[in-house]
C-alpha cells in the first residue's frame, strides 16, 4: 500500500520531536565547545529574518533551519559553525529530516579554486543526494593522473568535481593530502566552494570530541588548500 500523506506527516512529526528533544543536549555540547575555543554563540538564526553571514554550501535551501550558529577566529581562520536541519523529499516519495553539523572555514588564498566535494563512501546517499541534484555535472574524479592514490583513501572517499576542473582538483588534493584525509577525517565529508571550506558531519552523535576533531581537521585542510593553491 502506498503510504498516505497523513502517515508521512506523522512520521515526520515524530522525527522532528526527537530532534527537538535531542537539541537540548546538542546545545549544551556546542556551548561548551564554543566557550572553550573562544567562539561567539548566537543560537538559532533565521535565514529569512536575521542579519548574519549564512553558512552556505550545498545544504542551503529555502526550508532549512539553523541552530547553534557560532562564529569566531581560530588558528588565524574565520570559522563558523551551525547545526542545520531540513525536511526533504526522497526519491521514493517519502519525506525525511536530514541533519548536518557544519563547520565553515574562510580560505585566505586569492587564487581561483575549483568547486569540489570529497564524499565519504557509505555516507553520501541520503544526506548528500541533494548535492548531485543541484550539481548534476559533478562526477567522480579519476584519480592517479600524476601519482597513485592509496587504497585506504579510494576505499573511504570519492572526489567529485566538474570534468574540466578534475586536473586542478587532483593537484589540490594530491596523494599525500589524501592519506591524511583517509586517516583522520572519515566519515566526515568536505566541500570547497567560493573560497570557503565546509566540513560536514551527517548522522554522527554530536560530542565535544567530534567538534574538536572537525575543527582540528578543518584547520589543517584549509591551510593545506591555501598552500597548495599557490603551487597549482
């Protein structure tokens, strides 16, 4: 039997109620994290009403909601954090609530950078399928033009870009950087667009250790892209 709209609404309401209940715990964790590293915590912000520099990336939509918005300067980089949720229609006609903990790092380089996405295999189906809907011309980069990539990275990640930007993307993320990503980032996913690096956590339990890991790894990758962009 095809699920009714009423049953969709009931399941969605249940998921939202669980998210709201869990949100109190997330707020406590984010508040501890931001206080520890000196970021300013603003809480819930509206993309339609509040004046703030919105975290963009592929998760932006007309219906997303942002909680625990925080900003600051860490390690010489302007960093922002948000707990984003959105109700999205799935390909099978059902609706689900997607949630991402996102940290954004404003890059310093003035060089032109390709838009690319590093998706964690096994974690790119539901949470990230809107990315491939929005950017249908993105394709997996065939790695190994200049050097061989390790099996660990290839097994954990796929590197996506536009075909005409594949070579430049591969130069920005060479095998040496790929080894660090596979060793420290998984199952986080990453996007670089318009000189902002986005690090995404989808479906992971939010803990202080997770946020610290996202920050540490994001700062490293931002610095790497800045340095590497001067060489490509």
